[in-house]
C-alpha cells in the first residue's frame, strides 16, 4: 500500500473516490468536495488548504484506491462547527502556536459521516489504521499543532480513540421517520397542544398567500440558483456572518449533483420570498442553507422543516438532519442526538488539560441531552420510542 497527500480532488478519480464514499452521505461525494475547490470556496486564500489522504494499492496513483480521508491544513477555525477558539487562545497566552492545524472533515458542513473511507473488501481495519497514522505523520511534516476529525461516526470515533485521540461530544436535533404515512400521521404522534401549534404555524403561511414548491433534478434552473443565492446572502447579512460559499459553487452543484438537490422555495403571487437548500443521501435528507425576503410569520419553519418533512415521508427517507444547533427544532418533532469529534494534540501539557476539559464537557452534554429528552412534544406512548 502507498500513502499520498493530494492537494486537489481533481487529481483523484471521481469514480474511485465515490466507490469508497458510497451513496449515503452526499457531502463526501467527489462532486461536492471538488465543487468547493474548483469554485475557490476552499483554497489557501480561504484558509482551507486541501491535503487529502489517499491510499493506493500498487504505488502513487497506481492500482486500486483502497482508502481516503478529506483533510485540510488550516490557519483558523472558521467553518468547522466544532469550536476550539478557547484552545487557540490558551496556546497564544502560553506563547505557543495553535495554527496551523490539520482538520479531517467536510468544510462548512456540520453533518456526521465516515471520515475513514476504506474499501470494505480489503481488510478495512488495516486501511483505517493506515489512514489515522498517516494523518498524524503529516501533522509532523507540516508542523501543525494538532489533528482534528470532525463529525465522525461512532465507529470511526472508536478507531480514533484507540489511536490516542481525545473524543469530544456535541448535540444536534434530527428528525426520524418510523414509517409515517403522511404529515397528519406524523402530527398524530404529538400531544394535542403541540399538534395545534404546528397546524397554526402552517396556517399562518397559507393565510399569507404563500405556496411551497419543492424542486429537484432538471426542474432547477439557473434562475432558481440566482434567487436562492439572494436568500443565502440575506441570511449572511442578517447574522453579520461570512459568506463561505459563492453563486458559482451552488451552480456547480446544480450541474454535478442535480439529482441530490432538493430546493424548497416559497412563492407569494409571482415572487419567490424564501428558500431552503437540502441535499439528499441514500436514506437521509440534509438541510443546509435558507434565506427570506421580508418578515413572514412561521415561514422559516415551513420552508426549512415542514415541507422537507413532507418530502421525507413521501419518499420514505429514514431521517432529516436540518443543520447544527437549534433547540426550537425540539417542539417541531426533532430529537436530540449526540455528535462526535476526535482530537490529538502534540503538546503533552495542553493535551492533558484538554482531556480533562472534554471529560467534564461530555458529562454536561449527556445531561443536556437527557434533559431535552424530557421535553419532546410526542405523546407518552410515542415518546418512549425515542
């Protein structure tokens, strides 16, 4: 086996990479990662320098691709959704350099998925160990302070913990589908009070004369992307945030991942007034970005949650992940889920201090998740299933 560091997805065969990534998670697809790079959203200028790990069977770029990991060298912590600014500040106060650091994950995307991509029929355990150890060696070669694996699966977390990584947990809110027949069947699992609230929110949107459109595949054209990008930028401005993504990026997705995109648009009369972008995996819908033109009662919930849930039910998707954070999702049928990341630091003193912090943080996260579980909106007989 031969390990290489690759500075561009374009240098890797899309067919070979996707054979490892599979169909379950759209963000791990070669098309998604390459779109970030070719449109300049991910580059040395934006502080995400691609350093992808690849393991070939016969030699550098020769033979079968046996393993891979999407990796980046970074000089900041923006766009990760696993916040380590306090760690960087502690390093600075001690006169140490926290940056650069190495990150394994999908830029700007807080969605759990495999990070140790391995061919399932060639002793994947060996491949995963090779990837983990190669990533750490590359940290040494680059002079990075640390190595961070973001939004890893439970299985990958176990592998990383065995290889001296510290585990960190967080919390998101996901919707799951036990087999609802339709949206009313979904609502029937709620308590009467919570059910009435959702019906009232949907009625507010209807009474405003707003209709919802769900577009996929060839039904999405360049004009739709222009409109959606306007909504994306409006949200960035409203939160005084940084626009990581460009119109060109969304257009590129529309070309290369057309069948994976689910674009929800809200129309009032002849004008679109809001929109939300979702990507579909094999059994899960992922909500990513939304925006709105003006103020409309409950339109955020309809555009980002209810219409997407209807889509999932109609297509028998198992789950809907509507992005990071958001306790308001709880009252709308989403339940708390623990997320994981793994970290390894070269500085032994800081590693011990952070290990102690993470142990206490995990207790807090578990307590938080348990407390939230007491406030889910479902009837008692339904709530017992969660």
